[in-house]
C-alpha cells in the first residue's frame, strides 16, 4: 500500500497509476497493451526500414513519412517502460528528475510530430499546387533545414518549461493521473507559485499547436481550391487521394490530443478511468494507426512493404 507525505520535500517522488478500479486485473490488461505496442513498434520500424533501403522511396514525401514513423517510435518507447512496469510489477514511484526526463521525450516527440505534420501538409501543397517546381522547392538541403527548425523549436520551448519545474515545491499527495508523467498533471500537484510555468507552457502551446494547426488548415484550403479548379473529375480524385493518408494522420493525432487537454482543463469531475483511457489513446493510437493508414493508402509504399515481406517468406518466394 502506498503511503504519502504532506511535507514539502526537496526530492519529491510521484506515484503513477494504472487503470483505476481495475488494479487486480492489471496483468490481463497488459496483454492488449503489449499487442498494441508490438504493432506500433513493428509497423513503424518496417516503414523506416523500407524507406531507408528502397531507392525508389527516396523522395520528400517519404522522407517526411520516415520522420513521422521515427517520432511515433519515440512516443511509444518514451512511455512504454513506465506503463508496463506499473501493469506488471505495480511499481509506481518515480522521482521528479525521472519525470522530467520522461516528459522531455514525451512532449518533445509530440512537438516534433506536430512540426512533421505541418511539413507533410506543405509537401502535399507544393505537390498539388505547384508540381512543376516540386523538386526544386523540396530539395534535400531544404528538407534538412525543415528538420533542424523542428528540432530547434522543440528544444527552445521544452527545456525552459521542464527546468522551471525544478523551482517548485510539492507538498501534496503526489498521485499522477496516468502511468507516465504529463506536464499539466505534474504542475497541478505543486503547492508553490506556478504562474511562470503556466505562462511558458501556454507560450509553448501557442507556438506549437497554436501555429501548426492553422498552417495545416490553410494548406488544405489552398489545396482544395487548387483541386476544384481542375476540370477532370478523375484528376480531382487522384489529387485528393494523395492527401487522404495525411488527413488521417492529422485527425488521429489532434483529436486525442485535444480531448486529453480538455479533460485535464475542464474534466476534473470526470471519472479517473476516463482520464486514464484518454491518456493511453492519445499515445497509442497514432503510432498504431499511422503505419496502417499509409500502407493501405500509399501504393508505392504498399508495394515496397509487400516486396520486403514476400522476400522474407521462403514459402512464398518459391
């Protein structure tokens, strides 16, 4: 049984939770978690491997897709360890420093993913609205610059946000809402002034989702305008079909993220199990579904994946 101290500690520890009310069934609950983790890890790893090894996929669209897969792998790995330790061994304690490290990777990969989704929207915008200049606009050097901007933005916004946590005092029952550390969740447990933390966190939110979401929307408004000006319905369908995978990736990333934020902001009265399930869906859904969506909807990638799978199956290669 976990005991808590109400005294301020210079070395606070936090207590992660599994699935509230179902603690006795954690071992069984871990089975679907393990299956989903295996699907996410294998699916994204295969996409990364195929894009790296298949020369025909060395194109801007697939470079950005490989970044999305790498980011999804990072998201899964950053929280998988604490989630499985809670479910398997009921080991719930984590130090503030441990929390900060986990949040760096968790929120870092989240910020990177929003940036990658914007880059992918820009890629589709150029491919459809200005196809003749596509190869001259999205050169390897330009793609590298985009990647560096995404990484620098993540570091500049995230490092101060997390370092500001070190100045806080924690004197409550430090029970988190999830099986991993989530910045708003940790912040609400502080008993000292959190205004600087909230201000910098809000600034980071505005400079990530607050700018990335409008950029994606504007890109698609311009894409739709461009596609509708095409006379041929066949060409319109072909142009729209190249965007379906990206629209799916945006939806499965932003809908759970926004839902989790709303639950934390306004859903204090919501049952704990609702918060926990939303938190797990937010992290697991995109890494599991992105490889499926892109494999089904991208013909060239699907062909490369089938080629890899059939080459590895002797019974089907002969």
